[in-house]
């Protein structure tokens, strides 16, 4: 008889915790059993990232599923999006990837999906799975599940290549920085199909993370990419987080390109192919995306921040593309899921087709809608701060929106202030209409209110 245990690694969107005190093989096994009780799946695809503890946690998770009478298809070491792909491609009842993305190296976690790669988050079953796992009362199965190994990489790579026209590509020079995460293996599989020259930085997967945890949002992690772009006179630089569901861009001058402007570029590339379609964006920075959608005959639809909300809204609207400024990009034909591989293929093709450099492609948009970039502050009472800021600006605000935190817009500028879903911080984003000085002044004004 399994005892009731408190499990602390369940978060709003996924499972994440320190190994072994918050997440270990016993907890992984229980999650497998609980997933089976809650979803009653026929078969589940599992895989794991490059962290040192991932394979053994995945094995325990799979055992929990097998002991519940569920057939398990193990696709081996992979990125998060490969589980999304395999779940849809193999038409399984669900999928689970063992990953902690860009968390510290002693962490691990899981992302869970159901049929058609639909996300399972706090309000769509994750809390129930947690309760069942904690209770530890699992019914005896009528049969033992079957374990099979399957390699879906070839099909996945073919799918990635379907987003571009290889005939339109030119021999660009690309710096790619996998951060010793999982992206390098996929770049190697794509390489023979593409005319690009790849300059590979921290390319080998290594769960010891000898060059720091792969998170290109941290400025100190960007230098190796910047140096390689400058040294090799590369056309573009791309860097990924550990499980490569986010990708980050540098232009030919080694300048870091804010995710917000990449959302606009990708929205434009889809709207040119299919005018009239919908694109989804988050509330943090919006004006550029809305204007691009209008210019190319599409509709921009706002969604709450967070992958589960964006995916839900994409399905609801049947949107072709969705983008968050945090470098998550979602694609209708990728089961409405996020991919860190599709965006750079599309951006590289745009550079080839237009003959413009990445800095030229984003320069006009950056000038039209200069943005502060996301600024984080640790705040003791975030709710009180949001009230104070709202009171300060509500007389002059043209619109006030609470989709995600507090968004207020004025004639020439707007801001979004929101509490993080994952950390005790408040995040600020400010943008203006073509006025960098105003954007900076308003950013400073808001930051002084946050002191």
C-alpha cells in the first residue's frame, strides 16, 4: 500500500523541482500512475532532455504507466517539441517529456499533453494528477503495458522542412548556439538539407552545463554567440534554451533582437502566404503585431500570457501562428504547439528571399514601435503596486485592460505590468509610437513608482 506523500514540484503549467528532494524516481513513478488514472490513456509517448537525471526519471515514469496497463512508446532523448510532434504524429492518447528547460542544473521536471498534443496545465488536469499522485492509491491494472522504442526524428525533421522552400534558400552563414542543450542534434539532422554554413557554439549536449545553464535571456549567456558572429562575419545568430522550445536571434552586427519584433516578422511571413488569417499575441507588447496584421489583411487576437492559454486560444480561433515576446512561437500545423526550430528556418528564408539582413528586416519595426524590453523587479506586494500604478494613470488612459496584469494605453505610448506566474517578480514592458525618448521617459517614470 503506497502512503500519502506531499509532492511540491507541480507548477501552474508543468512539473518542476529540485532533484532528489522535490522530484525523484518515486515521484516520477507516481506521476505515471496518476496520469493513467486521470486520463485513462491507451498509449503514451515519453522522452527526455539532456539532463543527467532525465533518463532515469523517464524510466520510472514509464514504469508507472506500464504498471497501470498503458502502452508506452519511448522516443529517447529529445526536445520538448519532439514530444508534441510525436503525440500527434503517432496519434497517441498523450505524451510526457522529462525536462527542466532553463532551470538550474540540479532541477528537473515534466511537461504533459493529452491527445492531439493539447497541453495539461493547472486548470485542465494537472492539479487532479497531483492529488492522485499524492494519495498514492492506484487501482490494480487488468494488464501490463507494452514498452516499445520508436525513432520519430526523421519524420520530425521532414515536418520542419515543410515550412520552407529549400529552393529559395541561399548559402548564409549561421552561428548556432545550443548552450550544450538538445538543439545541436536537430541542427545536425537539418544541415544536409540546407545550403547554410553552420558555425557551432557549445554544440555538444552536456548535462553538466560546462558553459552555464542554457538560457539566452540572461545577458551573460549571450557573449559566446556575439563573439562567434563577429569573428565569422555571420549573417545571423540563433541560440536556444535547453529543451529548445524557445529560440533567440542576433543580427549580423551581433545585436540581440527582442522577441517582440520576431513575432511581427513571423506573423508577416504567414499573412503574406494566407491573407485574412488570425495571429495570436500576448498582452505585454502589442502595437507592432496589431499593425502588421492590419497591413497584411489579417486579424491580431490577444491572449493571456503562457503556453497553455496561447494554445487554447489558437485552437479556438484556428490561428495560423501565435507568438510571445518571450521567444515562444506557436504554429497551427504543429498541433498549435510551440517550436524553437521552425522560427529560425522561416527567418533565414526571409533573409534569403528579401535580400535584406535581419537588422534591416526589424529596423523599421523597432523605429515604429520602440520597446523597453522586459524589466523585472522583486516586489513585496505586487497587487498593491498594480493598484497604485492604475490610480496614477487612469485619468489620462485611453484604455485599461486586465487580460494579464495591468495594460494601459495612451495616445503615444502604452505599458503592461504583470506578476510572474513562475517567480516572485513583477514584469514591466513599455512601448511607444515612434518616440524612443518618450518610451524611455515613461519607463523611468514607472520604475520610480516601483521603487
